[in-house]
C-alpha cells in the first residue's frame, strides 16, 4: 500500500502521487521513532501530538465537500472517537476526454470504533433532516400568513404620472427635427 511521506496518508494500490501534498508516494513509512518531530519548538511538538495515527482505518463517511467531512470528523473527535480524513480521487482528469479530476473526502476511524461512529453519523444526519423539516414548516406558515393578510393597493408613483408628458415632449422634438432636416 503506497503512503505519502509528508502527511502519512495511505492510498489505494496504483496511486503514485499524494493528492494533497503533490509529492511521490513511497511503499512504506519510516519507523515510528523516525517520524517523531526533530525540532525543539513547542508548537511543532503540539501539532505532532494532535495528529492521529489510525492502525486499522475504516472509511465510515464519504463527502463531496471537504467542509462536510470536517464537520463529521470533528463531531466524532468530540465524541471520543479518533478520526482522520483523506482525499480520494474518483475520476481521473483526461486531456483527450476533457474530464476534470473529481475527488471525495473520506472520514476514517479505527475498525473497533466503526459501529459507534456510524451510529453517531446516523444520529447527526437525522437531526439535520428534522431541522430541515422545521424550516419547511416555517416556510409553509409564512405563506399562509401572507395569504391571510389584506392586499394593500399600490401607491401612485410620480414617475408614472409624468410618463405622458415625457412622451409628448419626445414626439414634439422628433417632429421639429423632421421639419428642420427637410
């Protein structure tokens, strides 16, 4: 299985370049002690500590938009489940065919957390669907209220009152222009 040496993401067999880092993939990652940060900078160490390394990752959610995958990943992390994301190419680009490369973002968890993660994702989806139904109900109520309101007449607009005067001036100007040109 090829790996990205920079972001340490695993890719399916046949991939040759990391889609996020744009560097060639390697066949195996260096030993764990080689992956520890070398700098003494505290910020660098904190970033390395926050990175999660899944031993047996399983994709539990796939999203076309990265922000949706980030929302699910963060929700899983807040629930105590280690989660990562990876970008996966679903369609290769082709100069001859004119197709553009298409990607999806997968959310990965440990195989032991798969059932719990999927249950949390289903609960989140259900809550979002119920929220959408509430918005539809509000829209229906707003339409009913609008239909019950008395229709108010439009106020006269001064520009419409001047329209016949402006038209008459233009006609007179055209007639005068016609006689002057002859």
